[in-house]
């Protein structure tokens, strides 16, 4: 891009940053799913993650002893949920949002 086009692009970006109504509409885009998930995750405590980890370990032991497909599926689902929630809790603690817990 030449100099004039870059200046015009910077002007357009500057105007878009000032448009608070557009910003609010874009934040609400997607049916608020991200906000709903975050509100759900804010209530999760590290003790809840520990409980899920213990449940996952128990399902692992039972699954290894019986080799029953439903138990193995329950273990894989519980482990995936545990890891996802543990990651979210760690991210919240790293950002400083989990200090009051």
C-alpha cells in the first residue's frame, strides 16, 4: 500500500475504535455463548476440579479392571471435562481473577 492508502486505513480504524455502539453489538454477537460459558466457569473452584480428577481416576481404575465400554466412555468424557475446567481455572488464576478464591 502506498502512504495515502495507509493513512486512510488508519483513519477508518480510528473511527471504528470510537464507535461504541458497534463495539457493543460485536461483543453481543454469537448469542452471548461466551458470556454464558464464562459465567458458568466463574463459579468453579479448584476443589471442584480436584473432585473431578478423583472421579476420573476412579473411573480409570474401574475401566482398567472391567474393560466395559460405558465405563471407558464415561472416563474419557470425565477426563476431557476435568482438563477443560482445570485449564480455565488456571487461566483465571494467571490473569488474577482467581485470587479471591
